[in-house]
C-alpha cells in the first residue's frame, strides 16, 4: 500500500467519514425522491449532528432552511452528499475541497456506466480525489450503511416488519430468462411505506388480478441462501 493510500485508510481519517459530526446535502430538492430519502434516513435514524440542505435558489428544502453554497454554511461539514447534475459534480467537489472538506459521497449518475464520455469524467474525479486528498464514495451510489445500533453500538440487528400501500405495479406475464419463467405471472410494485420510503419489490401470496393501486401490504422477508429479501404481501384489514 502506498503512503497516500495508507493515509486515506488511517482510522483517524476515516472517523469523520463513517462518524461525521455534520453533513451537507448539495443539490437537495423537494423534487427528488433520492434527496428526500437521504434526508429522511438521516433523521429517522437520529443522526446527532446538523444536516444542511444546499440549493442555489430555494430558501427552504425538506422543511429546513436551505443555503445557497457550501461557503454559506455556519461551518464546514465533515461529509458532503453530492446530488447535482453530472456536469456540476466536479465544481461542487472543488468548492468542498477549497473549504477544507475531505469526504464526499457522490449520488449523481452519468459516469462510467454510460460509456466512454462518462468514463472520462470518472477518471477526472479519480485524479481530483488524488490531487486534493479527498475521499470520494461513488459516483452513482447511495453511500454506505452502518450495520450497528446508533444508540448502543450493538451489531445484533434484526429485521422489522412494516406496512405500506401500493403506489404502482406491473404484472410480468412473460420473461426471457430461464430462472424467471417458472415464476410468471408475478407482480413487481413500488410501495409507499408508512415510514415515508418508497420501495421496489415483489408482491407475493396474491392473485395478480387482485392487486391494485392503494392496496395495503406488509413487508415479509424471504430467505435466499445467505441473504434475506424484503417482499410484500396483502393484508386483509382496510385502514
């Protein structure tokens, strides 16, 4: 491991990435489900520090005061979430680096996954991270999950059920992949959970003809070898 890589992986360096004291959401907007989900996740799991929403023109985002730029924040945050357009990502990271920020999570897509032009942009991000000594998670990612309780730090976590309503759905009646042919017809649905998240998965234990928008469903977990998959099934009671 090179000296530079060793420094990036040092515990004292990573502490402010995995345990930030404050976070900025650059490009936060009420028009983005990804922005809203990120904001709600931080609050639902009781992130203890301030979460700043940054938007160039809006005074309020997600019910909170918004700031026009990173340099308008009360203090530089430990971690920056970047969810602006692909063309603006590098400029935001440059602003963050100029203010002394060393960690960023880039949610924006449009990089190596879209072809040669995107790969060129992604290489530019890699060069920038090396030159400015910045840790960048992404692009086109959702960050990371801390798999422990934020209150007691226990890693003994368990699945918790939840209810929701079908937002939209599709009935798959034909499938070209051999592994799925034995499953058709099956239902794939977006479900709005009571916690405020919209989740995509299968509807099980239901006749596809009886699935409808607004239907009340509950989360159940299917064990698939060494992983568990959350799916939904209808519940009888009408709320």
